[in-house]
């Protein structure tokens, strides 16, 4: 005799689990998860993708590289040649540290930023995002402190939160991380008896702030960290994408033992291959390889060998030059549109490289609260709160100019300005009840670390 299923129950769906009081849980496994999963939340950027990808919406939100100028015929030929002549190797497991030839080429790439390194100290990762994860995994216990710029990269903040780190933000200005603020933050944390595991910094063409750490500040930042015995995690995916100058000298170029350097081919080649790397002191390298092997066994051999073939057979430096010119044109389109249309009370930076403009709204406006109305007006951005671990950033937003055409950028700014003007008018009509926004760092009076360390 066949067993009859309860009414309204799908045959492939397990029965709901019930609490002792008879109520039904949405997640029947909630009591089984590790404590660290409480720090796993969807980023505000990923939550925007389904909306921002609609063709009628001008997305100034995502930081997707524009690979329209990439010579796909050359890439296709390289892949076909790789499969024909080395396919059995490319589609097999590889080294946990990464392909030896690619590691040599990575050293050539880093040499453009003054880094002299040995391939043995390079660990290939699944994008530089995995490198952030691996470094955090091998260094951080719950409650350890990571010092980050204010604002900071949302992907790294997600990693730090997932590993239950305490994030302490430090002020930036138009010249990057402020040395005196860093010194004060380190002293404050150490006085509270907490362990600082590293300072996480994006020195060049910052994501999201768009600023670059001034050359004269770099030795001071290194000296402050050296004196405090604090490691520096230098994340540099945009370093070769400056518009008007040669690449800046990396922090790692002047401090081999105290800096772990992260790089990526996502911005200078193509993100779909997911190839990044970490350059670390020898002892740290060993731990990173072990962590990599436990996570993935090895980074994908096929992706690495495609990137290696591209670097061998194509004028990749010339290709980067074309990318720089394309992004400069888009930067000019955005800043020109902001100059022409944005209310006088708004403020923004003019980046000299990379993908992003950091915009601060007129006083009293909240970018996150404004986002639904912006999406209705068919324009998307990322609210500043995504880039802080402590609730700040409501008055600011990140605008990306890397992907849309110049014409779409100008149209997106026009739509955004319309939303802002409506918000300002509502504020004038109904008074200050719309709320005020307090934003540190680049915008207004950041008065030191905000994380409670007691």
C-alpha cells in the first residue's frame, strides 16, 4: 500500500521541523551552525545585482571591469592552442601553490611596482578575494582586531566579519590613509589589551573611495606599523590602472618582511578566470599553501595556464594602456556630469585611476534610504554604509564608472541628480525629520576608532 503524503506537501520537500511550542522554523538547522556564520551576511552590492542588471537601469553600482576592448580572438586562439597541445595538463589537478611559470610571470608584473620577489614566495589564489580569506584564516582568531581605512572594501569587511574579527576604521583624506590617525588607532587598541593582526589597506585608486595614498606618506605608514609590530596587508588590484602617471611604488617594495601583497588579473585581464595571488614572507607562504590546499586542493590549472599563455603571447602592457585610456574617458564622463548637474552642496573626489568616485550628499540626506527611489528612477549606486563595519557612511555613496558607456554614465548621473533634488525638496518641505547622516573619514569629522574594545 502506498503511503499518502500530507496535504499541500511537495513530494521532494522535507517536512517542516517544529519547535517544542509547535511553531515552525524557517531554517531547521539554525541551532547547528557554527557561531561564525552569524557574521555571514549578503553584501549590499550583491543584493543590488538583480536590479542593476536590468537593461533599463543605469548601474553605477557594480565594479565590473569593462572587457569589451579585450582581444577575444587572441584569447580564443590561446585557449584552443592550450587545449590542443597541453590539455591533459591544463585540465588536471595542479600545485597547491600555483603554476610555476605563472608565478614567474607574476613576479614580472610586480616588478612594475618596484617589487623584487622570488616565485617561491608567490601563492596563486582564486582571485585576490580568496587571498584575503586565506590570510585572515591563518592569522585571526575571534576577537582579534583588523585595522581598515574608513571606508573600506566591502568584500574584505565580509571576510573579517565571517572570521569574527573586530574591525577598527581609521580616517582617510584626499591623500589616503592619515598617518597620525593610524598611530592613534594602534595605540588605542593596544592600550585596550587587544591584538592587532594586520592593517588592511588599498593604497592605489581605492575601492570605494577612489583616493591614492600619497608617496610621501608611504614610508611613514610602514614605519608606524614596524614600530608597533603590526603586519600590513596591501591589496592592490588597481595599481596598474592609473590614468596620468607610472605605477606607484608598492609598500611591499620597501618592506619585505612586514607586508603581505595581494594582486589580481581580474582588473587587468578578465575576472572570469578568477586568478589572483599573494606574495608573502617565506614562513607565511607555507601556511598560505596549507590553507589553500585545505580549501581547494589547488587553484584551477586551466585558468592559470590561460592567463600564462595570454601573458606570453599578447602585448598585455599595451592592452593595459588601452584599458587605462578607456577608464579615463569614463572617469571624465562621470566627473564632467557631476560638475554640470550635481547640487553645489554635494562633494566628490576626482580619482586618478581605478574605477570609483566617492560622493557625499548634501547634509541630512541618507543614501541607503534614497536607494529604492533611485531604482524606481532607473539608476543604481552602492550606499556608503556597505563600506563600513560600524554603521557609518549613510551620507555617502560609491559611483562606478568602469562599465557603462560615457553616454550611459551621463544619463545615470542625470537620473541620480533628479532623485537627489527630490530628496532635498522633501527635506525643505518637511523639515529635518528625514534624518541626518554621520559619516567619518573622507567626509566629515571622524574622531577615531568607533569599535568598542572594552
